[in-house]
C-alpha cells in the first residue's frame, strides 16, 4: 500500500484533473455566453450551438488528457499507437514458442531413441567382445596345436635324437643367508638330481639301454653361480637345462646349462589363481582344456616361468583331469571353474592346482 502511494505520479494526476476542470468551466462559460446572445454557428439554432460548444469542450478535454499522458507515459503511447504491433508480436512469439516446444519434444523423442540405440550398441559391444575373446582363445589353442605338431614333426624327423635342447632336467630353490659350504653341499645334491632327471628324460624316448650317461657342467658357470648364491639376500631358483640336441651313444655326455634368478612368491596356498564362467553348451573335456590353456597364459602373465621345451607351467594328472570332467558332466547349469593353488607357488613353478566348480 505504501509503495502504491509513493510510486504514483500524483503531479500528473492533479494536473490532468485541474486542466480538465478549467476546460469544462471554460466550455460552460462559452456555451452560456453564446446561448444568451443567441449566436448561431453553421446555421444551427442557438440551443444547438450551445450544445455543440459543450461537446467540443468535452472532446478537447479528452484530447488534452490523451496528449498529456502520451507525452509523459511510454505505456500510454504504446497502448494508443502500437497495440496492433504488440498483438502481432505476441502472436509471432506464441507461434515461435509452439515451434520451440515441438522441436523440444522431437529432440526428447530422438534422445530417447538414441539412448535405446546406445544401450543396444553397448550390448552388441559386449557380445562382440565375448566373441573376440573366444576367437582369441581359439587362435591361441590352434597356435599351440600347430607348435605341438611342429615339435612332433621334428621329433619324427630326428628319431635319432636322445635328448633335445632346452629340456628342463631339474630345478630347485636356494634360500638367502646360506653359507658357501652349505650351498656347495646342496649343489652336489642338485647335480645328482639332474642326472636322475636326465636318465628319466632319455628313457621316455627309447628302450635303448645306455651303459652310462654323464651330466657335464661348466665349471666356470658353476663357480659363478655359487658365488652369487652365497652373497644373495633373496631366494633364488636354479634350473638345469640340456644345452643342445644329443644323439644316442653308448657313453653319453650331456652338456648342462644353468639358468637362475630371483624367486618370488606368486601365489599363496589356497589362493584362487584363476576363475572363469562357462555355459554348459559344449563338451566338458573341451571346456576343461580351454580353461587349463587360459590358466597357463594367466600364470605366465603373473610371472610364472614356463618350461622352455614344452612351454608348460604345471602338470594335471590324467586321473585328476578325468575326475574333473566327470564332475562337470553332472552339472547341468552354468558354472564357474576355479583353479586353487595346492601349495605356495614361486616364480619357477610348477603350478599345482585343485579344481573347484561353482554352479
């Protein structure tokens, strides 16, 4: 209420009222004067002349009010002279608003469609990624089978070879803090195990009876290794590999290559090494073969050293494998296969596992 009183242009209002009153009085005076004098305008009777003057005075009052308000008020000027233009602008703006609302609605529908298509594309991407993984696994399997065929072919071409190069004969670990005497004692035992492994490897390939097989170590290499082990502050692994291809002979001397390095714990006993989900829509043996191949790749990526000649990281016996196949055949639902470490597993391996199924 206070704002209404203070914001009102009282000076303009009083000026209009006062001016209108003056014009009204003036018109009345003129009308009375011309009426008494019986003056006639435009040939009209005096009575009608008086009325005409009164009407003209009223018209002048209205024109004066509109003129004054037009001078002092933008809104009045707009209402008098620009209303049609404003109405046209309002119509145009309403039309544009309706168009904008229609465009917004179309954009919202397009956005919903795009969101649906995006979700569909994501699903397609997941399917394609799954198919890609399966293809990569299949390619890896085919590559390994090809390598195995090449090895078998080379074996058939060289049946006279008693022992190929890079065959792992024996491996052992040496803890940090051992004295040089202790290391030498343990290394002598290591060399005896190498000879046993040597005989076993040759026996796998032939029934030919050998009179003697000797493992020939490089003395300089041996001394260097003992020196490194005696000053080591970490656990080391040592592997004995055949240095070259060896043919059959009555007295065979197999040259030995020593490979060694720091041995780190990769998996703890009972730890899940690898797990994967499978649908039960394929042969159980194929599923397990695929799982074991992926497990091998996973273990190598984690830091396990494969055997150089066979590129394997562990052995699952035939009995264990077929027991797992039998258990898998009894499961008629999607399954998660887990490989669990049977013992602490270090860099040099081997990877020994137990297989656990989860429906």
